[in-house]
């Protein structure tokens, strides 16, 4: 079983600014945790981060037939991207959405998520632990 874990714009800057909202751990530390959690779940994983909407759409399309599940934090594109939503619907791969911060309690524009129209579930406000829960949930759902 293989999971693709996608992180959107500016998440490569984790730990460098806004530690009050996103914590003080770096994107490299997140990647280390993601690899460890996938190994724990017994799944192969591919990590992808991009600041470009089209690159994320391309990556989702490439996952067709090659990946069993997607964990995605689309970052700012969460709130704007019909293109990412359409790509997820097009490949029809089971997907879980993650947000490090509690978007439902932040600015009104962050309370809209296009990806939520497709995602099986959304974890928010749990910091990096949300990705851990997403990996476990996806593994359990796909092995049922
Ligand atoms: O809470 C999340 O995970 C978000 O997806 C993060 C996005 C934000 O646009 C979403 O509304 C919620 C932003 C990621 C930006 O990451 C930064 C990292 C360091 C410094 C500044 C921003």
C-alpha cells in the first residue's frame, strides 16, 4: 500500500515564523515524522511539497493508478482551489485533509475548504499529530 502526502504553499517555511500558530518544528522535522508514521502503519510513502497550484494538480494526476491514498494539507489553496478539488475527484483516490491550525476558528476565509467536498475526513488544530491520525485512519479504512 502506498500513500502520497502533499503539503501546499509555505509549509516548507514551518518553524521559521509564526510558531504561535504552526509550532516551532521545521518542515524537515515534519517529513521525518511522516516517514516514521508511514513505516509504523506499514505503508510506503511519497512526500511532496509545492508552492504552485498546477504542480499539485499534476502530482495528484500522476498518482492515478500508482497510489492507494492521499493525505493533503493544501495550505492556502484549501480556501481557493477548485482545480485541486477537481483533480482529487478525477483520480478518485481516498483522501484525508489535514490542517495544523484550527482553521474553523480562524478568519472567515479560512473556514471555507474546497478539498473538504471530496475528503473522507478532515483533521484540524492538532499540529503535526493530525497527519499521524490521517495516516492511521486511511490505513484502517483501506484495509477494512
Ligand atoms: O493550518 C494549516 O495547516 C493551514 O493549511 C496552513 C496554511 C494556511 O493558509 C491555512 O489556512 C491553514 C499556511 C501555511 C503557512 O505556513 C507558514 C509557515 C511558517 C510561517 C508562515 C506560514
